C-alpha cells in the first residue's frame, strides 16, 4: 500500500496487529503485507531499532539518538554493553532476527550498520515487518539483493535512506547544480577514483576459538561457516573477503559514484568490464579498474564512467595532476574536478571570474534528519532505495565483471549479463538456512 501518514489504526491496535501477523508469518516462513509503521505526528518521537552499535554504526546511532531507541543489537557483547549505558531503556539483542520479531509491534523504524553481508538479511526482515529503513552503504552484498530490497521497500511505501552521508553536504549540491546548468557543457565521460586498497591475503590455515564477547555464528549470519581468526575479519578486516564485503569498490564507490549518478541522472549501465590482478577465490583485489557504459537519457548523451582504486589510482586525469580521491567530469566546454568538500574547473584560464549558477537544490536538514522527517511526514529522502538501489547495483556489477573476467552486456530489466551466464553465480548467492533474503 502507498505510504499515507495518517492514522489508519491507533498505535496500540496497529502495533498489536503487526506483532501478531509478523509472528505468524515468520513461523510459517512467509511474509504478509502489513501496514507500514507510521508515526502520528511530526512531533512524536520515532521508536527506533539499531542493528550494530560500534564503529561506523555508532555514528548512525548518534544520528538518530534524538528519537526513542527501544532496541539495540550487536554480536559483540562488549559493544552492546557499552551502547546500553547510553540507552539503558533499550532492549538488548545479539540476533537482529530476534529483535525484529520481538520489537516490530512497538517499533517504527530501523537503522542497519553491520558488515555488508548482513545488510540485506536484516533489511528485508525489517521491511516485511513494516519498518522504515536506514541502511549503511553499500545497500547490499549482491546485485540481486539490491533489487529485492528496492522493490520490497517501494511496494510497502516505506521511508528509506542509504548511508551515503556526503550526499547531504553542500559541495555535492553545488557540483550537481553546475553540471545540470551546463557549466562544462555536455558530459559524456567521467573518471572516479579512490586511493584505498581493501584486498589481498589468504584464508588463515588454522582457526581459533572466538573471544567470549563475540557470537561468531551470528557474525557469520548468512555467510558460509568458517573458523574465527583473530584480526582477520572482525571488527574491520572483513571488507577484504568476498564472503563478507566487496573490497574498495563496495566500501567507497557508493560515496564517490553518487556524485555523477546524481548530477547526470544515471541509473543502470548497459555494459561493464573490469581489470585487476588475477582473481583470488577468497579476497578482493588491491587495485581495480572498472569501465561502465551508461545509455543516453533523453537529451543527455551516453556516458562512459571509469572507476579506479588501490594501486590503480591515477595521478593524472584529463591532463591534470589530481589528489588521491575524487571525480572528474569531462565536458564539451570544460572539465570539473570534485571531492567531498571542494571543486575546481578546468581549464583554469577559461573559468577565471566564474560565478556559480543560482542555487536550485536546497541545503539538507541533515542526512539522518532527512530520513527521520520522512518517516514521520512522508517527505522525500534524497538517498532513498529507488535511487540508491540502482547505484548499489551498478557498483557491485563492477566486481561481477572482474570476477568473471568478461566484458558484460547488461540487461538491467532481467538482471542478466546476456553474454555471460557464469555471471549469475556472482549476481546472487546462497544463504545459510534461516538467513534467506526474499
């Protein structure tokens, strides 16, 4: 049903109905269409569940701490206990499946900030339970999961937001205004790079007993079982491993590719190829180059977008020395470089005395605040899953191309590489029983 911020049921009856129906649905292994969680007014505090409480998750928890946090979940009891000191009235859980099942009747919304492989299993359960959803980037661990979450959230009319916090900063908005105002003419080429390398390494030969504070089975969640190894996965190194992360591309591309996606109204590529070192079965590459082709959009020309990371990060783009990370738009009337907080126009002589176009994109009230407002009154968010789902699909498709070693002809409608059936094994994945995403 479409989201309607009005009182279809009083809060007690609505939440009771959701709790009863959700419990029956979970027990039966199916999900019913439930009324989306709604708040009575813009002044009422949201009742929020938080999956993940430390590191990046701690920042997201702080982003919503002005609301009423009624449930907190973490597989690391040290992290969980620390968060409980700040939120003593919140119920504590190690398993987000249990928290969603137990708290869905009382909650309005959920914040998910875990390792990538747990994003979709947590988010789909929350969406089916009628909870507005904030999820860290990348939205999912696979291309297929991104499509599933996007369609499910849209069907339920939920307020959603991807954790691409830079989207709310002023510089991105000013760059989008310049590109869309034609400051550098038609743009048909973009280069995006990040000087970071999440990759490399082999699986430890010998496993260890996990520390008492870590529930290793729940940390693995949907991923294949493997022994714990100190310092190799939790709390930070998981991004290197295909079973849990997507390397530097998965870590950073949703932030940096967000800018050309927004400025150029990109959505689904029609082709993708990637270059890197020999594919390792366990870990991501230390450097990657990905080339995407996006079709024309109305009067806007087709776009070739190239991503570089790690040891393939360029020092020069379009004849200009560049910093370690950024975006370069190549236009018919000039070029524009941008990072999170600055931009520069080239050639410099041409843009002496340049006056930016009139502001057309309002300043953000805050990345988390925008989502909170949307949960309460139905106002739009700029990183909703309808936007960030396709962004995530494109990002993760780069690793699919790399792992197949093929240039993919991409049919986004069918979610298929029409020339490469072996891509299917990387577009989706199997889940341990009890962790499925559907």
